C-alpha cells in the first residue's frame, strides 16, 4: 500500500547531523526516569534512595495496573526519588555502578496474557501509546490493530539508518510476531522511501510520501484505518519494536538510546549512543555545546513537541533527540517580530525568507502575541487528517463532548497539532488545549 500526503511542512532549520557522521558511545554515569513522560501512568515508587537495581529492574509501578512498570535504564544505585508539590513523583535518579546483573525475563511459551505481562513488566508497554487519548496502553484491553511508525519526519530528526539496519531485521520480525499475538487485527509498519529493509514478516507494510507530520503515527492511522468510538489501537515507533524483539531473543531489556545532538546553537551536531534517560551535560559536551540557562534553550526532543530542560537535566522519553536553540533574550532587532529580515523563517509569504531556499537559525522567542483564533484554514493546511481542526479546538474549549466526538477527538494527540501551533498566527497553545480536552474526555466518558 502506498499513500501520498499533500499537506504539511518541513521546517528548514540548520543544525542537522551530517549524513556521514559516525556514532559516539558515551557511557551514562546517571539516568533519570520521569513518570510525567508517560501520560496515563499513575506512579507509585518501588525503590528508595540507596537501593541497588539492575538494568530492567522496576523503579515504579502504576497504581491502577500494578503489573505495569517503568524500569531502570542501567544497573546502579538509586540516589534520589524526587517529588514535587503534593508529593507528586517527578523522577527517580539512578547512578551507574559496575558488576550489577540486568533483570532477566522468561520469554518461553508465551500465551497472550503472559506476553502482555512481559511487555508491562519490562517497561516496554509504557513506551507504547493507546489511541484514543494518547496514553500508556491498558494491559487489560485488546487493541483493534497495532501501528508502528518507521518514519522520522520531525525537524532535525536522525534518519532511519541511524536507528535500525539490516542486522535488526530478525529483531523486528520477533517483535512483530509478539505484537501480532496481542491483536485480532493487523500490525501495520509505516515507512517512507528511505526504508531498505524489505518486508517485515507478519506486518502489513505501508509506504507514505509527504512532508511532516507524515511521521506522526496519528496521521498514519487516519489515512490507513481511522479509530472510531468504542475502538482502541496501540502505537509505537520502530525502535521500540526492535526493543521488543531484543527482549524476545535475549531475555533482557535493551535500554540503550541513539540520540542526535542537534540545533541551530550546536556547532558540531553529532550522534551518540548512550542510555535512555541519560544526563544531558556529557552529551552536550560531546557536541561542543556550553549551554547555560540564560542564552540557550535545551530541548529534550524536537522543537515542535520536545520538553525544555536544564543543561544539567536528563533526557526525556522518547530519548531520541536533544535540540539546542538560542533563547533570543539578548537580541536587539529592528521592528522586532514584524521585521522583514530575510533571516526570518516563516511559512507565510509575508516574509522574504519564505522564498529563499536556505536553512534558518530560529531562536526560542514567541515572535508575536496571543489573540483570538482566526478561521483561515491555516491549521488544516498543516494537518493531513480527515478532521476540522479549528472546530474541534473550539469544541474542546467549550467542553462540548458530543461535538468533540463528532469532530474526531478520538483520533488525535497533541503532537498532531504541533505543526499547526507553529504556523498559528494567533499564537494559541494548541497542544496544551488538546491535552486538556483528552484528559477531560477520559474523566467524563
């Protein structure tokens, strides 16, 4: 199956990793797991400061489904269980120690129930998402289908070849076989023209062509087999699929992560292999970045959906990208956001830079003020989905459940609105609105 999308936009941002760049190995001295990265997961810690844990050992479990775990990315000693207001669990920090055996899992003679328990207990189920609501899957439900995305279209993402290769085909097939046992439907793998691994046995292969957000799994679901009321599907990326296969073959969790250090403020963009949740300071140093909280914005993830962190913080899920921007707080610019400078990046023809075939170096400024939503179709141009985004957003703001259902709340996630949020002339926080609407639906329906 081949699908071509005509809507979307690829942000022309400088700071990508060179095509011939190698991968550096950086052993993580400390890692942190933040339950806030996993929507729908209600954490309860299983460890205390001073405890010794192996890689793959549980750090916390979900209060609703105790078998659903978040696990340690490396062997070491728990140094902090960080809490915030009202004792909300923010993160668990583990410092590496040598000689600690990883947690092992029994992958023999798996029934469907045992397979789900294996994924839940190994922390891999938490790396998947459920539609509707874009939350960690419910271990007790049976998904209609499972969708895997192997397209990395977000700004400055590493190419597919940096993440999976010919040596991983066996792992992808083992992972697909396990996932296929969890659903009466199909396991779909969406890919683009850069896919060179052939057909993965047991999966329905779908080729997409188009601009970002073609890599968003929600866009792929909408164009393959949309989610209707009363149905649920599970989603994951191809790296998580490879981790599932690795678990099936070796009986341990692969908690390594291939991370791109990219962005306009990075002098030497590079690729590093480290542990999931690793401290970012050594990674930034590998790219020659001296980041400070005054003039740099460090983002764990891409510029559209990533999480802003401190330079001494830790990688957040999905542990794929570290983007560094200038804050723009020290820039004195003539006419401010209304400047017609050709160095301005814009999706609109109002700015000369729109017509230039070049890469830009944007900073973290908002460049405009918030105002009322304008029904101009600018959201629709950025969303290749069969929904009416402006009207859905208005229904969410009004908390009109019937209209939210009719207009497609079950199909979307905040990331599907990220590009529209960038292009929005009204500077409305669309992703935040969608997440609030999703949480409202979870409570009321």
